[in-house]
C-alpha cells in the first residue's frame, strides 16, 4: 500500500486576518495540498490533485445550541460543502472547485454579517480577557490583604503590577488593533451598502 504524503505547517493569523488565512488554504489547494486538520496555528495537509478543492472560513458561535449547529452543518452537507476542521468558533469549509466558488456573487450583506460575527467574537474575547485579568488582580489583592508576611505582600504587589502592566500591553498591542481593523471592515461594508448611521 502506498503511503500518502502529509505536510504539517505552522502559521499565525489573527482573527481579523481570516481572508489571508483563506487565501493561504486556497493557494495550498491549488498546489495540490488539501487541508485535513487544523489546530492552534497548525495545519495538516494531504497530497491530492492540484486545484481539486476550495476553502472558506466561517464562524459558528459557541452560544448556538447543538440543534442549530447540527442543522447548519446538515445544510452545508446538503450543499456539497464539507467541514474539514474546527477551531474555537471557526469552521473550515471545503468543496470541490468544479462546483464553483462559495460566493456566487459579490454579496455585501453576507460579508457584513460575517465580518460582524468576527467583530463580535473579538469584542467578547477582549471582555473575557479583561474579566480574567480583573479576577487575577482581585485574588492577588485579597492575598495581599490577608497576608501578615511581608515577603508574601511584596510578592503579591510585584505580581499585581506585572499582571496589570502585561494585560494592558497585551490588549493595546494585540487586541485593540484587531478590533479596530474589524470595525473598519464593518464600516466599509456599511458604506458599500449605503446605510447612514
């Protein structure tokens, strides 16, 4: 039996760069590498025919019920679209290239819905990070207040300062530009539709 050729690649794409990630997957497919699995920054491809499949990313919110997700996945299957991977709220869709592109026309409303889902996901992530950092700060403050030991108190003060500064730097450097980029995409699509807010 012939052993199939497999390629593992590591790439980082921010949540706002989903179009670049799609372009990467479709470029790999044109070269004959078909996506078989995905994880955090990790992609596994299997050698296939050049240009056999095309790929698209979509987002299914975790808050959706299992019935809603199952119904959506069944709809995709009925349309000849296969879910080849899932990571967090993202699903990686594959369909034969011979059936044409995922989007039959330039549907600005569909793009707006998609970008808005990604934007909402990013805002939820920022809020969850802020909650996490606030919880850590509260625990450390309580430890400091309950501590009679000076060295533990000094340790907690140092950790609080470090966590506080690190969290602000992370939010400013990483998440604020991502959320801002997505907000700009949403605003551009709203302008394309001609809605005045």
